[in-house]
């Protein structure tokens, strides 16, 4: 089964709020078995425009595992903190 990747871009409005989000989201990521592959606030844009000032890349065992994490009760408690602290985009990208 192919891996899946979640990419989240964040335009942060409230640093303290994002710190609270990170603390709340961390356990849900660990519980899901995902790996944090990249976390960068200095994204080097090659073409076009990139949203936000922070990008996170997570690896999951499958697209279903990525969706299950995003929909989980544990991550559901963290999401509102991110929504309040940043304008975000999130996608699941299927691996090959």
C-alpha cells in the first residue's frame, strides 16, 4: 500500500496560539504512527506563490491512515487551536 503525506501550510497570526496547537497536536500525531518529515519556516519557493510562513510535512502508512488521523477525536481537539491561530491549508498527497 502506498504511503500518504499530509502537507499543512500556516500563515501564523498568533504565536502563543500555535504553541498551544503544537502541544495539543503532537500526541495525536504520535498516536497515529505518523512521522514528521519536515517542519520549516523558511520554505524556498521555486515557482509561483506559497501560502503561509510555516510548512509541515507528515508521512502516514496510507491515505486512509492520514484521513483517520485528521478525523480523529484526538486531533479534533487540536484543530480549532490551529484555526484560531493561523490561516491554514491542509492536503493529503498519495504516495507512489
